[in-house]
């Protein structure tokens, strides 16, 4: 309490449009609640904007392969919220809800775009905040900054969902059943 909320975004250079979808919303959030948050982009954004509340964190080359990256990320996790904005494209519509699971594994509050990959999982399980429109990010994040207990509850629900519903032992049986039905 009383400290800036630490917001996390994992991106690649191919995610520039997704990141830029919310940049003006973070400017508005900063105007509404100056010094109430810091946003750290983990990974690469081709065109890095300069803001007082924005920083970039990249793993060293030896940590770029996923198993090492995952370990590095856990060791460097001091975040409260993980965001996943998605521009509506056919490509993005084919993505999975993996960012919800990533952020849940890190103990963060997942905040995601209202999109095909995220909405069903988030609403059915209460494991993420779904931002209903491109312009709703300011309000959604400001609400979490003001009500940190709500954020902690969502993060706990997300972590519980991950470990109770989305583990290999459960998924393996579902996949086996689907494959058996095909044969």
C-alpha cells in the first residue's frame, strides 16, 4: 500500500501494435494518477517511447531461450499486474489464453483485452480483468490501483485456477480423449 503498482508487459517486436494500443491509455492513467504506477516492458518493442513511468527490461542473451527466460523472469518478478492488450486481427484471434496462465504463474493480476483468446477463460473462471474496449484500459487499471484488495483476490483466483484446472495431469486426459474420439 502507498507504493506504485508495478505493471508488467511481456512483448516481442512483433507485438508493437498491441503495445501501442494501450500507450495513450497509460498516458491518461498517469494524468489521472501520477506516480501511482510503473510499467515495465519485458522483451522488445521496436520503437521505444520515452515516459517517466515506463522502463524496459531485457534478459541477457544467455537467458533468451524459453527455459532460461522463464527462470530469469521468475527471479526478476516484482510485479503486481500483467497486461495483455491485443489488437483485433485474425492472427491474434487464433492465439491462446497463455498470457493469463503466464501471469497467474507469476502471481500477478492478469488484465487482458476483450478478445477471443482471453474472454471466455477470464469470465468463466474469474481469473483476469477483461478490458471491454480499447479505451477502457485507464479505468480498469485505475480501479485496480485504487482497490488493491480486489487485485489480490483476482491474482489468487488466477493462481488457483492455473494450479487446479490447467495442469498437465488434467490436460493430458482431455487431449487423450479428443485423440481417441478421432480414431
